[in-house]
C-alpha cells in the first residue's frame, strides 16, 4: 500500500516505521519545519532543548526500546531528581515518601492519611474498572480529607485542567499515582526519571532518518489541507496545494485539526471527537545566570500564574548548555485565556511576582533569554467514563485512520504511548489492507 501520514510527531514516525516493516510505502506531511511534534526542540547554548520539558518514567518501556533500537542507549541517563511542592510560599521537598511526614502545611493526621491513600492506590492494578465513573476530586477529597486535598491534590488538578479540574476522572489520577510509584524501586526509595543527553531530538531525528533511509518521504513545512474521500472511501490527501493519491491515510493530529482536515467523517465519529476538550500547554522558558532553586520539579499549590517550575539544569548539567541555568514555567490553560495572546516579555512580567515567591532573592537581571511556547493540543481533558470518548483508530471512512493523544487511556499522554499508538494503528492498517482495497472496488 501507499500510505499518507499527517503529522511527523512521534506517533506519525512510529506508524511510518512500522508500516515500512510490514512492507508498505509511506509519505509523511508535517506542517512545521522539522519533525518531533510536541517533543520539538530549540537550541540553548548550542544544545537542543525541548520547548516543553520532557523526561521518561521507568514504565515508559516502548520509548526506552526505541532509544536502544536506534543505538542511543548510551545517551539515556536515569536520575533521581530533587522534587518539591510549594505551599504558602514554602518549598517542601518530595523525594522519598518519608518527606510527606515533614509536610507541615497540613496536620500530621492529614499527612498520614495522604500517604496511606497513595500507598493504597499504588496497589490497585484494576483502577480502570473501579474508578471509571467517579471524579478525581470526589474520590480523593473523601479519601484524604479537605485539608490534604486543598494543599496537595486539588492544586495539581487545577493546575493541569483549570476550569475542568472538577470533571477529571479518578482513573486519570489513579493511573498517575500508580505509574509514578512504579518509577520507584521500593516504598522508601527515590523516583528515577530518564533523559536523553542532548535531548529527545536525538531519537526522533534518528527515527526520521531511518524512515527516509528506507525510502519513505517526509514533506516538512507542508500542511495537510484535506483528506480526499470518493465513493465513501479515503483516496488521498491535498497537502501544500497538491493532491497525493494514497491507498490509506493516517491522521495523527489533535481532534480539533482532524475535524478541519477530514470534513467527511461520519456524524457519530465526529461527535466523539467533538466531545473531548483540550487544555493548551504553555511554557515560558528562561535562561538564567544562576539557579533559581536546587529543585528539578516544583509543583505549585499557591495561587501563582503558573503551576510548575521545572529547573532543567537541576536535572542535567548547566555545562551542557554553555553554563545557562534553564527554567520552564509551565501552565495549562483553557482556550481564550489571556496568556495565549502574550509575548514572552509580557508573560515574564505577569510571572515575576510568582518567581519571587519561589525565591525572594530573584532579580530580573538574572535572566539572559526568554521564550514562550504554546500548543493547543497540549492536554486532553480526561473526564469520568472517558472510555466512551475514545475515538477508535478506524474513523468509519474505509482507508482513513486516526491515532492521537485522546486515545491514550488510562495512562496520561506521553511519548511512550504515542509511539505505542503509532505501532498499533500501523498493524491495524496492515490487517485492514485487503478489506479497504475491496471497499474501494480494487482488484487484489
Ligand atoms: C507541556 C508538555 C509536557 C510534556 N512532557 C512530557 C514528558 O515529560 N514525557 C513524555 O513522555 N511526554 C511528555 N509530553 C507528551 C508528549 O510530548 C506527547 O504525548 C507526544 O509528543 C505526542 O505525540 P503525537 O505524535 O501523538 O502528537 P504531536 O506531537 O502533537 O504530533 C502531531 C504532529 O502533527 C503536525 N500537524 C498538525 N496539523 C497538521 C497538518 N494539518 N498537516 C501536517 N502536519 C500537521 C504537528 O505539527 C505535529 O508535529 C508532554 C507534552 C506537553 C505538551
């Protein structure tokens, strides 16, 4: 088959590689000037850095496999990060579960309850069945009590889902806790997070190189404008003003874009796509002439205009970035939020007081450079009974498929799961080849 793929993020690249291994020809269309999608990088001090912070958990076995298969295993570093939680202007370390006992923002009884509930959840392998129809807030607030919820889980949910925080399903939160604990070796041990020295760009550009080396084509700076459907079946793509005929088409775009480029989707499938809401991901990236803190990941429970402060150079060495100290100030916002209209300088002004809460000595003269990145498909909102909102790979139009982050469940979206989706959808497209050809009336 000749297969057209919209999007050269990691899902599109994994699908392309797998389809080639199954004997098919692939052509990818990527709107940006480079591959990588949400893992895309920009140079800092001569070294590529992700526009949005990225690391791996030890449970990300598919991503780890790709890195090793591409011969990059020697660049993969596993680090025990120094993480924390900011409450009432105080930074609390959260490295081992015992740090919970020192979390004096809440009474001791609440701390113990918070810890016991986390221990309980890490043992629930069947959370998907148990928690499908309950909200994270409803379940968690009952389990840990209001004080612990308001100091810990509540701000984390609000930080990621803003106005939708109260609608988030417990399956999402359960799985986060379940997998985060899996990244620790024992109850008292520290978490290990993985990073590819020189950025994850190493593996996705290697993957793109492998695909092209095998005869695949990647059109960069080429937006797919519309999927062509004739007699009810996908026949190709219009991209960059040209028509490309294909036997099958795969879209790896967020639902909002998918709806635009595929206007002929069956109504019930389109309704599923429309039912999933997204939060924009935003990151203000700063390079500083000194560290802001000694922590890698600081979750913010206080009412600041950002929800996490991720100090990348407390994870990797500043020397790797020509001595720059790198800070991500992350926020997830609903469409229409005023920050989406701002430039980096304006966002910085808006965040300045928050930086001083984290470190009262912070001074704007520490800042060398600023960048502001945003992505409308940053985070699908995973509500209760989410399994009913997952669009199938098959769109209902013979020959037209979708693989995107709304199909990652019960895990939270991540490179690992997009790579896995790419492999799974490719295998399905291969299996469907005879029936799609028959639906199009082709002779096989
Ligand atoms: C803030 C943030 C932090 C994250 N942190 C982590 C982390 O720590 N660890 C981790 O593993 N994962 C993390 N992720 C998630 C991870 O980056 C994503 O799950 C993964 O990259 C999604 O890949 P994808 O291929 O499914 O989608 P995308 O990366 O969105 O790829 C879709 C591609 O389609 C292209 N496109 C869109 N429209 C068109 C069009 N019309 N024509 C052609 N091309 C088009 C886009 O440019 C894009 O390249 C993070 C994501 C964000 C936003």
